[in-house]
DNA sequence: GTGAAAGCGCTAACAG
DNA sequence: CTGTTAGCGCTTTCAC
C-alpha cells in the first residue's frame, strides 16, 4: 500500500494540513516544523498521489499533443520541442497521432481519447472549420501548422506564404524559370494552400508564367508521394528547371527520381524543400530548405495553452514563429569536399 | 461546471449507483432503466471524470514511453507502434525523451517526472544495472533495446548478435573482406556491444581477421557521428571495402562522406545499416539494412506492461522480436531505373 | 435490480 | 502558524 498524507501526519505527530503545507511549499511554516515533517516524509518514502490532487484541483498537469505522424521527421522534432517546453513549466506531454485523417482529428479535438488533459495542441490536416465549430469541449485548444481557421482558437505558425515566396525567389535568383510545385492536396481540403499561394505570387511578381501543369497533387506527404509526383511531372513530358516541394521528405523523394532519370541536382534541376529536417543535411546532395523555428513553435504552443488555462488571456491570438531559408547544395551548385580530413556539415 | 454522476441521477430520478452501472456497462440493469438513464446522460452531455475514476481505481490508463530521442527516425516509428498498440488496449501514451543521458534515464525509470502512470516502457542507453537495482518504484517497467540487464524486468528486443552476424555475412558473401564497424561507444557504457560482438563473431567464423583499426567509436548515433567516424577511418589511411553501421542515420552519414571522397557505393564500398528507417529507402543509393519488427516490439512492450499490471505474470520474460535483412542498392549493386514512368520503391 | 453510504488522497476554507 | 472539516466524482461494499 502506498503511504498517504495521513500516514506521514501520524508519523510526524502533526495534522494532515501541516504535512500538506510542507509538501506544497506553503510560506508560513516554521523551519523546525518543516524539517520534522520532511524527515517523516523521507522516512516513509511518501510521494503525493497525483490522481487525488487532480481530482481536487481539476488540473492534471498533462498537455496532449496530436500530430499527423511521426514518420515525418519534422513532427518528430516538433514533438521534442513541445516536450521540452512543457517540462519547463512542469507539465507532461501525452502524444497522439492522427494520420492526418479527419475523423481522427475530430476525435482528438474533442479530447475523446484522452480526457485527462489540461490542454490540447493539435496540428490539423483535414479538419474543417465546421468540425471545430461543433467542438463542445472546454479544454483549451491551440492549433499548429499551415491550416488557418477563422475561429476563436490560438494559432501558432510561420508565415507560410512569405516562406514559400522566399524559397521561390531564391530559385528564380539562380536563373530558374520553370519552377514546379510538388504539394499535398487531396479531397476537398487543401493543406498546401498557403505555400502554393506563395509559389504563385512570387512567380507572378517575377513576371514568370504560372503554369498549373507544373503543380503536382499528391495523396500524402512522404518520400513516396514526392517521388510519385516527380515521376508524374516527368512522364508528362515536362522538364522543369526547379522543384519546390511541400516538405523535405517529398523533396528528397523527388531528388531520388531525378537521379534515376539521369537529371542532376542542382545543375539540371534545383530543389528546395520545407521544414529543414536533419535528414536533408546528409544526402548525396544536401537539401536547401525553408527552416521554421521549431523550438519557438513548441514553446509558444505550450505557453499559449497555459495562458488560456490561467485565464490571463481572453483574446484569440495568431502567433507567427520565425523562419529562414537554409541554402545547401540542391540549389547552390555542387561543392566538392576538401579531402583533408575535415568534415563539412552544412548547418 | 461539469456535469457529474449526481446530476445525471437527479435528472433521471434514479440513484447514483444506477447511473454508474449504466456508464460501466454493468450486466444486471433492465433495458428500460438503461435507456432512461442513457437519455439523461445524452441530454446533459455527461462525460465521466477520469481523475475521480483514477483516484478510486488506482489506475490511470496511461503508459509512459521514454526513448532516447525522436530525431532518430527509428524511435519515431517505434513510438507510433507503441501508441497504436496501447490504443488497442484503451491506454494512452505519455511520451518522454532522455537524450540517452544517464541521469535523465534514472529520473524516468523512477517515474519522477510522470507520476500518473500505470506502467513504463524505457529504452535505455547509458543506464547501468545498479541504477536499476536501486529503483524503488512499484510501477511496472519494461525495457527495450540492445542493453541487457540481469534484473527482474521484462525485456523486448531483437537478437542483436544474430542480426549483426546476418548483416556481416551478407557483406562477406558479396566478396567484401575488410568490413568496418561504425558504432556508438562513449564513456563506460557500450550500447553497441551486441552488434559489435556479432560483427566480430561473423568475421571470425568466416576466417577473416578481426581488425580493431576498422572499428570507429563515436559520441552519438546521428548522421554527423556516422560521417565523422567514416572520416576518421579514411584519414587513418584505411580503405575498407564494406561498412556496417550501428544504425541507418550513421550509415547514411558514412555514405555521404564516401561520396565526398569519390568512393562509390556499393562498387568501392558496400554499406549496411540497422533499423530499416524509411529515410534509407530514398537516398541516391538506397540503403541495405537490418529491419527489426517495430510493430511487434511496440505491441509486445505494451502487452508486457499490461500483463504485469494485471498480475497475471510473475516470471520475468526476455522476449525476442523478429528481424530480417532488407537488401537494397548500397550492397546489391547499382540498378538503373526503368524510365517507363513506373516508380520503384524498394520494400 | 437498485439504493445508501463510505471513502480513495488530497486541498481549501475556516477556526483556533 | 497549525488543526478540523468538508468535499472533489467516482466505485464499491452492503442492504433492500
């Protein structure tokens, strides 16, 4: 049997309340009393029962984080950032994955699976505004990612349109004139909308034609999808001189196909990805990518949930995290390694 | 205010117990009564308070999973497997990462950070047997991964020695005679011990010399570590004709360096990784790898925790999950893609 | 089959 | 500064 406050109180010869005061670092306890109680706590190996505390306080100290999938390393890295940020605030993270499927996202958003949580951070893919509007749930919800809803929920994201424009501008500045977009779209939802918009806007403002034949729709967001999209463009007879992919895995899948087709990166086709995933830094050709500030996203998401929990904030906030373009070999031209034993790891 | 059992009972004009019976699918409730209560539940939108249930039952339905890092895609994929397996059993997963650092692993093993959990699945790197022996904690612990301890905790893993031997045997069968081992070792702990032992055993039984100059120690287990290790071997003037890496990221880092040095894979150097991570399937040269059955590992780990929780098992179990060698281009020789529009994704 | 009452371990009022 | 008491929402005996 676990030892309870009562046991400690009996052992120390004081009341339950006094022990509680010590455990909770209550201000007005005499040092002598504190020491005495602490001795009993140590002697009995007392550890507070969180379930009871939760029942009483109505808080659990647990934040749920629901991401589409961990197979995409961006989300794995984001999860790490959220876990660390939560730990800073003495909270713990319950992790779930939705597969980017609407019904899973709806379930998660209503906290069906995990009802022990104080708050919820969700990165939706297919979820609609209506699904969210129907949400009858009082735990605070914070949204992450590219989808934007006109609803009273905090949203943390980078400026996707601007980021996409930066990527495309970079390609154009290298002399590319036919920039393909490999992006995820399926069904009604259009998760890649903002990045596609940025692609379109930048091409237009550069005076280049916006050619929808160079936009490849995909079913998912993985390597295989990027590869399939690239094959689609090539077999359609198109030969773009640049590819801007929705994310890094898709960019890498595309590069794999380009390689198989005997097209060189970046000489024949320059490639830019999105997310700046660690994997992109170690391929035969390192990948230029838009790098969102994941650490900031994680931190802001956690702080946002906690602020709402504390009741300090009432207004809905759209928070922009930073981003920057990290230029590597897939656009900058092939550099050759100095065979002097130094290892060059592009940052 | 949330609606409680009492509210529902009042609304339905029955006792609390009856409502509880309905909520918990208790057998002996008349259908009429069940319907009536259910109507009140729906009308009021009642949802059970888990904190209260936990307090009463002493169970939370939460399993903690502590992994070294999610940056390594193997662990990301493993996390997904555990989450799914737990969901099958109506349990939820609390995720934590240790960074593979001993003090973090000790903390986690004692459930310090997360005291709301029914059980714990831990994949240790540096943790010592003594650390574990000192563990004064009653929540069931299940261990994952290559480290083996002679302690009363269930352990789920593949047969690392046999798996490593298979990998090395494959390389030898291709005519390789100088097989380097790129593995993680630092401080006193030797996480790569079993795989290194397999490497040694297979070389010996093939009548090849075991050359410690071909064993590269590293600080971590990432791309950069693999790259650095490869640079170390090459700058030492060694030219192995094969590399067996502790894991896929390290293998990919090594391949990157081989590429920079103008060495072709697999013509000059064949490479085998470990973990069969999805990333390995899409590089310019796809990676041959030992593929552990992650799905089985996740499932067995969850079942192991729950069995111990149910008190059905008392004996300590060492469970072996399956593995197989997936042969791809990094050993099998470069195949050229058929430019017929079909996309070939090596399984 | 259903109801009444006790209590899981803790915290928050309020007394003292 | 410390003790007493009530009750968070639920499950679990035990009567009826």
